[in-house]
C-alpha cells in the first residue's frame, strides 16, 4: 500500500534530483494547492457570509505568501558564493523563517482581534451565516492541509525554511478543524460562542507554534552555536586529539540549513609541514564525523614558534619601529 508521500512525490526520491531541487518542487506543489483552495475558500466565505471562513481564507493567504517567500529564498540559497557574498546566500533562508514566524504571531493577533469583534456583534450576524457551505469548504480545507503536511513533513526536519512553511500549514489545519466545529455548532445548535472560542484557541496554538521558529532563527542570526553541538565538548575533543596542545579562539556558528562553520587557532606539536598538513586533514575528518561540522577553518601554530615569538622582540614589533626607538634613545651632539 502506498502512502500519500509515495503517491504524490515518489518522483522526488530519484537519486538524480538534489535536495535543493526536491525542496523547490515540493514548495511549488504546495503553493499551487494553496492558491486554488484560497480562491475557493474566499469565494464561499463571501457567499455564506461566514466571518470565520473569511478569516481562515486570510490565514490561507498568509500560507500562500509564506510559500512564495520560501520559493524565492530557496532559489537565492542555491546561488554560488561570489563577490562580497563569500558565504553565499544561505542566510536568506533563515531570514525567511524569521519572517514566517513573526507573521504567524501577527496572524494570531488578528484572529484574537476578530474574535473579540465577533463577540461584540454576534447577535446581529448569527442568522446570516450559512452553516452547510461553511462546513463543506472547511472539510475540504482540512483534507488539503493534511495532504500538504504529508508532502512537507519528511523534508522539514533539517531545513528551517521548510519548517516555517510547514508550521503555517499546521496552524491552518487547526484553524480548519475549528471552522468545522464552529460550522456544526452554528448549524445544529446556534452556538455562536463556539466560533469565538475556537478562534481564540487557534490564535493561541498559532503563537505557540511560531515562538520556537522565531527563537531558533534569532539564535542563528546572532551566530549562536547549534543546539546539537556543545562548544565545550568540541574543545575537549580537539584538546584530546593526538598532536594538539591548546585550543584558542574557538568559534562555532550556523551559516544556513545543514551548514555549520567552525574556526579555531590550535597550538600543535608538529614540526614539519607534512605533519601539519596530515594533522589538519585528520582534524577536519574528525570534526565532520563526530559533530557533523562540514565547514572547518583551522590555524595551526607549533609550540616552538609560539615560544620564539614570546622571547624575540622582532616577532612582536616591526623592524622600522625598533630603528625608530633606537634613534630616539641615541643622544645627538649639537656642539660641532
């Protein structure tokens, strides 16, 4: 039996398709489904005069905007590093994830505001809402969101940009469930308060789902070390590696999704250039295998060179400054 993931995106498992192309195709499929359903939901929301359905359509439009933003940033992230963009454009994906998270919080605020206004005007709009059309489009919206979740979820674990898009879909899924409950309550029992209560619940869930995304995006932009890597453990591992005496100026940060950078100054006991090159290659392999750090920049200096620089003043200042100092200290005879 085939799952939804196998039926709709089995072609993405082709080994000839790289992860970036696979992610772009997933976003295009999700965006197309969202655009079609947004038009249908907005039209039926106007026809049924359902405020909650129109609010869910606005939420759907934010999903469309999030998908479009994710597609643009995915395309930019694939551009090669050149010119002043020495790291490429990987951080654009992180900015998009931050914008998605902040937009989710903004949408939650709008939903809460709409719920309060709906409570104030509930008695006037109760008889004008058509519950059955509202229920039908909400059920279709739930099925569409479940399909999109099945498409995006397997690929969102190590991609912050896709995770932001997925959170939009998940929050909209809760919104669809709320609209279904509200439609049933209005149609069967005239419980308008259910629509308001569900709207507030959706707003709370939306905010809670957005906070981790905003927090993780800010940590990356502030160049924090990834949550999966402990800098103390990395330093201990480097110090205990054969040939390494000291670790200085260790920095670990995230450039983009699945791309971690490390740079450090190491004091080593190797003497010849061949030994240093061999140690450098082994350290890069060690960091990649042990901590999944793909980008490594290490500066190696021997203990002998460090001892010489601390003794000989020529290594601490320039020859011109030394000559200037000697000239200033030598007295000049003006008697002649």
